[in-house]
């Protein structure tokens, strides 16, 4: 996730009941995070040897084609400079207008909400062009006084310094009507930034949501999915079979262990476009921001 990473080998610890029941790793962005408690994010550093494997035995990823960009508009990439060199950081989405970008908060904040990256050192790439941000407009999903970053508040909004040209934004998502609980919901994971464990520059894969957890205080639910992920895949969009954006990928458990999906110990986490996130997007988009249709 960050260019300067903490100690290698930090492990995931999930406490269930009274005892320690699992220990593995959780990848987020281009680095690792650990779970200090259910739903809690913590920074760590990747082992270079782990950057080559998919999460699951079945890997159905392929690169995005021209028709995919038309079906899933607004797909872009966050780039950030390290020592003056731009590097791909994560997926990001133009949503609701040609100015508003939605991505993960962990691109800029640690588990304990400490600054890790300055958005002024980053830019958004879409349609073959680069756009600077307006740093003063950056807004995180965490509530005032929060001490930690969780999956369901791992979102950030920021405006571009100028409207993107020649591209369509992703429509403002409708609140998902999916019920809380266990069940298989077919989705497509769209990763405009690709993954370090996949040879293409972009990635798309049919996969499924396998469980939707109860909502957080901000009325946002975490989904557990079986989509393959690699470093750089945070911010990927989960779309339903009708092409509607339903969730934003945040992190994956047991990164690169390459074994079958497990609802408790080996799954991906995403936050749904609902609650405070959806309210914040709607509040930022004015009719004049949407712009003319793109041919």
C-alpha cells in the first residue's frame, strides 16, 4: 500500500471467542494489512516471494477490452510519486460527475489514521490523460474522533482540479437491494489498475459475493467475496450481472496462499455503496457537474 513499508512478516490475528483461532495475512493495495480485530485495518509489508500467486486455484481473470470500458465507465487508476517517480497505487473511480473520484482511504491513511501519503503527490489517470486533485476537497469515510480504519469506512472522495474530458463517469450507484446473510451473488470484479500477481495491466473476472455482513454504524455493509486479487487491486469495483456498481474492494485475507475460498479464513472484503458513502457521493454531485454525454 505504501512505498515505505513497516516490518515484514506481520500476521493477521483474528480473535474469536476467548482464543486466537487464525493467523494469516491480509493484502490491501500494493502492501499488506493485518486484522487487529474483525473489520480493522493495520499496515504491514509484503514478502516479495508472495507477489506471484493468485488467491484461489481457479483464476478467471482477463484484461479489460474496449467494450468493458464502455460497460464499466469511470474506471481509472490512482498514481502517486515516490522520490519523484510516478507509480501505480490503486484503482479509483470517476462517479456521478467528471470531477468526483472515489477510492480507498487506506491509500492515504494507516490503520490508526496516520498520514502515509500526501494526495498532492498523486494524480488520477483515465482515458489516457492525467488529472491533478484538489487536495482541500479530500474527504474520508471515518467519523470525527475515530481512532482506527475499518473495511466499512475505507473510502475517500476527492475532486479533480479540472473535469475529465472525453470520458463518462460511473452513474451514482443505487442502494443495493441485496439482503444481509450468506448466499451466492454473481458479480464481476473490475480492476483498472490490475494486480501484481496477474501479467496484464488491467483485470476483469467473473466471481461471486458469498456473504453480506450486518451494517456498520454508517449503514454500510461488508461483503465477503471469492474474487482473485493481488497487490494494487484495492479500489476494484464489484458489479452485478446488470453492470451496476455494488461494492468497492478493500482487502483480502490470506493473500496469495492459493487455496479454496473459506468464509472465515480466506476471502476478499469490499464495502457496499450505501449508507454514508452513498450519501456523501450524492451530496458532492451537482447537476452541472455531470457534463454533456460522451459520444
